C-alpha cells in the first residue's frame, strides 16, 4: 500500500460518522435508511462517508441488499474493537472533580 493510499485510508477513517456507520453495519443494518437511523447521520454525510469507505475498499454495496464489509472492512472494524477494549479501563475511571471552595 503506497503512502498516498494509507493517507487516504487514515483520512477516511477519521471522518465524522464513520465509526457509527461501521458499528451500524456490524450490528446488522445494511440498507441506507437503516444505517442513517442507527448512526444518527443526515443523508448527505452518510452518502459522503459510504462512498469514501467504498473507494478505499472497506465497504461494498450489493445490489438490492445493501452495504456490507469487505474482508478489509471486517479487519478494520475488529481492530477498532480491540482499540476500544484497550482504552475501556481508562474511560471507565471516575473523573476527578475540582476541589470545592
């Protein structure tokens, strides 16, 4: 994978809404409308993200069925889950409050 390709992948994965879209697809939502409702995205943002995910080979559109992960997409989503799990102990810590005067 060339550095230009890697940059495009990283940029696309950083778009607002991509994580929510990938979670919706992983959760069994495959049609555009289902993904939009699950991810709580407006159609323009969803369309832009789905096209970008398709362009980099993470998602494919199957006629009359909807959007599905490619093998690459499955692997990326799995890695995202591992990152989530790795940070879970840090995110679960109670936040310290500023001392009250």
